[in-house]
C-alpha cells in the first residue's frame, strides 16, 4: 500500500468530522494494492449529494459525482467523490470487474466482496456474477476488459471471455469514435500485442475496422501475428503502433478501415502515408532523391515514416541497411549545409516577381528550383536561380525535364 496524499486524507477527515463514512474505491484501490500512485482518485461518501456538497463547496458537479481538483508542483490531484445514500457494499456490487470492486477505509481497511484481491494476485480480469449481463447492457465494457488485460498483462476468466464473444456483435452499435479511442488505448498499452490478439479472438475486430477483419489473406494474417508478437518491443507511440497494424493489413482494405475510424487529420494522413509511401521511402537510392522526398512530403511526414521503418525492422527482423543509408544521406546533407527546402534557396519569392516571374507561377517555380539545387548545390545563387526561373517560365519542356541528366 502507498502513502495517501494529504488531499485524500483531508476528504476522509472532513467526512469523518461530519459523521459521514468515506472510502477510496475502484481503480484507485487496485493501484494502491499494486504499490502504484493512482492517476486519479474515486471516493464514495455516504450521505446525500446536498450534504456532501456542503462539506466540499469548492467541488464541481459532475452529475453523479463531485469533483475536487488540487494544484500541486508535481501535477494536479483529481478526486471524484460519489455521494451514496445506501452503502459502500451496494456501490461495489455495481462494479463491472472484481479487481475494481474493492474499497479502502481508514477504519475498515480493504473491503473485497467479490474476490478482487485474489484475481489481482492471479492477474485475472473477471466480471462478478453479482453484476449480471454487463456486456449486453454496455458492450463498451468488452473493450474495457481488454484494456485492463493489455495494460497490466492480465488474462481474462473463461466465463467472462465467453460472454465477451457472445455479445461482441453489439459493438457495431457503438459510435466509431468510442471504438477508435478504446482501440488506440489497447494498441498503445504496454502489452498492446496481447490486446490485439484478444480483440481478434473475441471477434471484436469487425466492429472496429469493418469487414476487412474477416477477409485477410495468409500473408496479412502472418504480418498481423508478427505485429502481435513483437509490439511490446516497440516504443509506446500511438501513431507508430497504429502504422504497424494498418501496414500489416495493407492497401485499400486498410485505407477503408483508417478512414472509417475518423482519426484526426494529422493521424489519418500519417497512416495513409504508411500504406502508400513506405516502399518509396525504402528505395531512396541517394541523398538527391532524399531531398526531393523531403520537399514533396515535408520533414514531419518523413520523420514519421522513417521511425515506422525502424519499428518494422524490429517486428519483421529485417536488415537495417537502408535505414542506415538514409541516416548517412541525412548526415551528409546537414554537415555540408546543402539546401533542401524553398526557404534554403538563395532567391526569394519577391525577388522572382521583381525579375518578371508571373505571380501565379512563383510557388510552382520555387519548387522547381529546389530540384536544381538538390542536384547542383553550387548553383544555389541568386543569379543562377533567376536564370533558371526565367527558363522554366518560358519553356515548359525545360521545366518538365529539369531532373533529367542528358548524355553528351
């Protein structure tokens, strides 16, 4: 057990002085038993909501709870106080998982009516029989079961697992955003690979990524299995792990799944890049082509893909030759201070217009000029670039063949 923060002790003290029983409940007790500091605290205080509000006038009304927020140098502490007019035992009977159906009070110690401590010791997620058919009533709890398992390397009891499979089709009635958020939590958990296998085994994948989950070919299944086996070796970076998952599915099937989950624009772009740009990245033959790639897609998209390539090397145990080559190319570019982007050019937008370049073509021609300086670093001068700009404006063939090296 850990030492309680003074803010939590103060809740106990105020409740005690007014004759109200108070208990720490739920995931906070789970963390305390494991010797970990809970990220936030749930407490039950026996009494009416109005009475509890009088004890904590600074609290914010969260509906069925009152929220207390305390600022500290090491980060704020959030305590959600649940007023109850029955008993703490009645509250615990409503908890979906035995490992969360525990309470702690200064006078009582641990209250554990459903065997949560024993399940914690066995590293088991179990739904107590007292709470009924919770997955039918709230199918999102199916994914929460897997979240616990993936976060703490727990297994799932046989009866609980069978109930999850029985009601997995109900997940399709939930909002895609809720499914996406839970999926992201699972894949980025410390044991995300185990979580992915549980999602597949409990038949949850069709609700999350659509019918593609039932149409994977042998190669895609093998790639998915490799991701599951090796995901724990990959840094907990959500977008990177998502990239590993969707590139295992591949192509149009994966693209449909990505777009269906309604990720934020940046995440969606990176995952689509992972599907269609990894091969292009992999076959970059020299630093000229690397500079072209950086201009076309930008440094952030390149960095994501490059880091994803490193993760794929770990997952599939592939050679790192091309990764090392790209690193060498980049080091040469940086050490030699070679121009890459429009901002590195020796001529500005204003200077081009002042020298007769049409306003509506300046941006296009600036990109063309980066192609020149990528191949002829010494020609990154104002005089040379204005000369090229005028050629490109005057002669479309010259512009189109600017990357061609003509044989003499």
